C-alpha cells in the first residue's frame, strides 16, 4: 500500500505508480529518483513489474496525457496543454503564442561562373540598374571554360559589355551569380512541369505542381535546418503570396540524416599551415605491445598527427571514393553497409571492414539462392493447412520478421530492416530442406524486403529463381503482406525471472493455465540454479510475458 523512502517520507502506492507512469521508467530508475531502497525489495520490484506491464509503461513515440499537473491541465495531451498554458499566460498578459522564424540575412552572390545570373547592370551615370523584365532571363554563355584563374565571366566582353537600360550609354553587366541554394529552393517544383505541359513556357510552375506538391519527404543534414530547408520554406511562402502555389509548406516530412565520419590526419608546416593526409596514405607506428604509438606518411615517412574522427570533408582528405568501393565490392554492398551501420539520423564511422561484412552477406544470399534454384522453380502452391509443425514454425518466424521490417520501413529505420533480412536468411538456411512452397514464399519475401537496399543483386536473383513469372519484375511486384494466420502460435515464449532478474525463458502451450505456467517455471533449470533450495515466497505470472519467482 505504501513504502517509506530513505528520507523517511511515506510514499503511497498511487503516488509511486503515478510517478512511474509519468516518467515511463523502470523500477530501478524511479527508486533512485524518490529515494527508495528498492534494490533489496524484491516483492515491491515484482509488483512494480506487474503494474508496468499492465499499463504498458514502455516509453512510446505517441504523446500521452498530463497527470499531477493541476485541475486545468490534467488529462490534456501535449498540444492541448501547450495551448492551455499559453492561454493562461496570455490572461495574465505575460506571454503569447507566436511562430518565430530564424531566417538570417542571406548573402546569395557568388564569384562563380555557374549559378543564376544576377540581373543588374552597372552604369557610371545611373548606378545599379535592374535588367528590364522584357530582357529576362539573362542567359550565361555556354562556351566558357573555368581555368582556375577566377570567374571567366569577368573577362568575357560579350557578356559584360552592354547598354544601360535607362540612358543607353555603355555599361557593365554584373558578373557575380546567385548561390545555387537559390535554384534548389524551388527547382523541385519546376521538375513537376514537363516540357509537354501546355503552360510550360507561360508559368514558373505549371498546374502539374498541384498534384505533386507538397513533397512527401525531405532528407538532409542537420545543418540544412537553418540553411536550405529554411530557404526553401521561405521561397515557397513567397511563391504562395505571389499566387504561384496554393500551399504553405513545401515538405510534409523531415529526416535529418547523420554524418559519415572518418579518421583525420594532418601535419603543420614551419609557417603554421596545415596539410591533411588521406587515411589510406598513413600508416601506424606501433610500440612494443603492437599498439599504434604514432603515425607517419607512407609517402615521405615523416610523422603526422592523428586528429580523431570527424565528418568526411574534401578539405581534410578523409572522404572515401565510392567508385573504389563499387569496383571492389559492388554498389549493393556499399549501400547495404551504409543502411545497416546505424539508424539514419545518427552518425556512423566509416569502416571498410563493415563493407566487407555486407559483401559476405550478399555472397551468402547469392549462394543460397543458387542452391535452392531448382527447388523454388518446381515448388507447388502453398497449402497452409497441410504444413508440418516445423514448416509452420518457419513461416511464423518469416512473417513475424516481415511484420517488423514493414513497420521499420515506415519509420525509416533501415538498419533494423537489414537486420530483419539477415534474420530471414538465417532461418531459411537452417531450414533449406523445408516444404518447397514455404522456401519459395520465404525467399520471395526476403528479396522484396531487401530490394530497396540492394536493387541489383535482388533483381538478378528474382529473375534467376523464376519469381518474375508469378509477380512480374521485382520493381513492380507487390509488397509482401504479413499472413495473420502465420503469426498464430500453439506455444509462446515467456521470460523467467528470479527476484526480478532475468534467468532464462520457457515455452508454454498457448492455452496453459496459471498453475501449469508456475510449475514449468519452477522446473526450469535456470530457476533451480538460482534459487538454490531456498523456499519460494511467491510466484508472479504476467500472462504471455513473464514469470517472476520471489525467494
């Protein structure tokens, strides 16, 4: 009913669980917060486990409801609570709700040949004069070749020399061009306007744009949040105000992908300048224990400084040429490694060994498909009712993994999708002698799930196995659907704990009673080993999840 904290305060059960529900934490974490000596209190910990599993205290991505926040806020969700708090503050005239954009001054000019020409003419008498609208657009000459000496427009008299639109006297055209962000802030909308559209030449964007926009997904580095992403949003709102588009925001979803990191090596010159070295051009100098003690250049043998890992950069020479990876391992292996290395929003450290691992997996897949080619091609239709228990178990593992992979694709968690593909291949290899129709179904699911990551290998294997005869080309094949019947099990696996600590697992019949589950848990070798003959005080069964033995 209540527990006493180490500072003497009595904490009621409802308060403890309310705190737990609000934080979504484990018992150990909550006990630290409120000062419980809970690590020795096995019964309380077991009760907390039951309560947590009952109300599903696992942290969720979906927002919950406020509790212990006062009569004005209890029961509200996040958005409602924000509006309510702002309203209360507004009544007190201390705050108001406002959308604030962090758009900074944007220097768009660049001393480059490429980019959109800035339509300004410089006249000695009239000053800076805009190019008349009838003379737009200003078109760059097509035959200039940058030679490293600067902007070639500055020396092209055909482009520079012109007449002032106001006074007609000789004048000079602006040679700076606009930053390419200016173009990329809106050119995706121009892409929706094919040159066959009836209004292609008349409008900045055609009526096709209403169908394609707003864009479904924007993917960019975190630096884009205050650069290109914000510029594109600004540009869209300007086009909206001009009546060119009908929407307020250009992008529906945002993913800020992490950066790829690699090792950085450099050397300082006598004058203080820094010279960077590519990782492949550096070798370690080992100590007596064989560990790297310093580093030196392979070219001249002189020492270089190791500066840790950092974002791949052309200036620091720590980038990796993808063509070399493609030539050695194939494009699919490189793609698979990048997708598998970490969740897309996190940074990853580049690893040639990781690419090698992805290559080995694809070789395993290729060999497996080659070995079962004849089996798959002659496999008959799938008759679920006639399957053996082993075949049903195989289908359960494949479809349970497919269900998770489909969900992870929707969350853009590609690393766990690749893990799912590896798991499916493992169970198929372990059951290569299973019913041919189940093998055919399983490999067809595997290839379709893996296809977005490895389109070349999967396309070839799909055709080699004859799956294109049933579903057509893999790019047009329907996404595999999870069979609910395959997810049903006669047995379920339950976690077994002793005093709240994981000690093993047991498989019990799906219809097993509480008494049967308790007896199977007591008989488990892991439980026997950790109870050591001590009397059992209590057995706590959370149906379908766990059994906790309290001694």
